[in-house]
């Protein structure tokens, strides 16, 4: 079974580093979906839930200077 933490973390990193505006939205949706899946599991610790919430907030253009800069929204 693949490491579930690796999946959401990798997808978040990919979204944050994506420079192609056309791909950025797709990357963000994939990362948000992986975060939601991980949050829905009963074995998710409180610490991980905080990490998931932090990662989700970094994906929103209002909170992420990287996303805004790459899409020209700043």
C-alpha cells in the first residue's frame, strides 16, 4: 500500500511549485482532493490534521504568495 502521507504532501508540493497557470488549477484540485481523503481516515492524528489544514491554506491564492505570483494575481 502506498504511503498516504506521501501522496498528499507530494501533490501539495507539486501545486506550490507549478509555474504553468493552465496546470496550476489541476494541481490544486488534486492536492485538495488528496487532503480531503486523508482527513476522512480515522487514523489521522491531531498533528497531521494541523499539517493538512496548513497545506490546504497554502493552496488558496489569498494565502499563498507563490500561487498568486505564478498566476499573475499579485
